């Protein structure tokens, strides 16, 4: 059993007709996971995260945290239970009249922790999130990344076992996003914290998540190991996410131009996996076979658990088929491009 178990979860709202925000979701999150839930706007992911901390209760099904079904808790027990779950938000939700330290101390004040203890804990968290020297700054004096670091520290104040992140980086620029993601990964590794991360950005998933679930229209349409999802996306929505992350170009016109200039050549997409991504296979093929290879485009990228990559090449010469067999024998997936 995982630290989080969702079984047959539905959440419906009644408008002019019944609307399924979450529809028949089964999900298991193991202790220590950084589990990404990705979907476009309206997919139901934000409703799903509210079900995980009891801010919403399911219309049907069960939400179990550490084997405890949230739907069976009294309002008082549910409030106490939420102290085990930290939450960080897209727009920081800081109190502007409080300093960094006082913002971090807020959950501890609400929990009735003594002044000395909460000050000590806040100082520890300031160091953990890299805000030394800014303890007495107010939110208006901080950058977006620094504000989110305060939000992370505040979410950790009560020593939660689970950290929920609802679009925590979408208000940040790319460099600051990567810095915050590196911080979350560091916290996960240092504290053994389980993180559930809601996002619409596949870059966020690729950067730190070991598992991912893809949502569409309230349902989880695909889930599994992040590296496996990137290498072999099955559903159309997943392929869109992966393609948007791995290539930013409209490639069809480029490939058509290369093919027109080299009608006897083959345009080939090479899909590298963890075992082959670091090998100099292109140069080996050129040395072993009578072929010339031109790289059109591609990249090798890293996930939290390994490498994957795609390379599009133009191959000319007498031994094209032998070279393609060589790539396949080395564990590279080979797809010959056909102009349609």
C-alpha cells in the first residue's frame, strides 16, 4: 500500500447538469515519490489535489493517506490531519504585513507551538531554503523565486510527511523555475518527503518527477514511470505534452526540404534509451559502413531517473540498410521517415 491511495474517486458538481471534475481515478503514490500530475487547463488536476488534503471530499470512492480514509474523519480530526500535509501555491499566498520569519512561523502559531520553538524552527527552514540574510524582509522586498522559497519553508513548518504543490512554478521565469525545482528535489532527498506536484508544464515533470499521471477531462489517461512515459507515450494528450517538451520546431517542412535535396537518401528518427543515449553510435556507424550521416536535429535529455533522446538524421551511401541494422542491434529504436 502506498502513502496515498485513491480508489474509484469521483468528484461531481451540479450546474445545469452533473459535471465530473474528477472521474473514476485510481492512483497510488509511494513514500518518497515525487509524483507529477500533468494536464491542460480544466483537466481536473487542481480538484484532485484538493481531494488529497481534504479541502474537497469525493462524491464517490475513497482517499486514503497512510491507510486513513479522509471521508471517514470528523471535521475536527480532518483539521488535525491536514497538519501532516504541506501545501505550496502558484501565487505564494504570503501575508504581506509579515516578515519572512513570521510568515514561516504562521502554521506553528495556529498549531499552538511556543514562541521559542517556532522561532527555532523558522530559522532552520530559512537555512534549508536558502534565504539567510532575508529573515526580516517583507514579501514586497523579495523576488518571485524568494517568495516561493518562503512558501516552501512555511509548508514544511509542521514537519509534514507529504508536500502538495499546485502549479508552484508557473508564475516564475524559466531560470527561477529550475532553481525552485532543484530545491524541491533536494528537500525530497534530504527529508524523505513525498511530493505530489500539479502542473501543466512537462518540463517540470521531466526535471524532478520519478512518476507521472496524465489527466484529461477528469480522468487519468496514462500513468507510470516518468522515463517510460517520455520514451513511449501512448495517449494522444501525452504525446502532445512530450512532443512539446522534446522539440519546439515544426519539423515537417524541414524534413521535406532535406528529402527533396537528397532523393536517394533516407531520413531516419533515432530514439535513444538510457543504455544507448551516451554512446558515440553515429561516428561508429560512419566508420563501419559506407554511409554519410547528416544530423538534422535532436537532443539528449535527462529525467530524474535516466536519459532519453531523439535524433533525426539524413543517411546516404551504399550501406544504409546495414547501418540501420547496426543501430537496432545497439538498442536504438529506428523509424524511417516517410513524406506523407
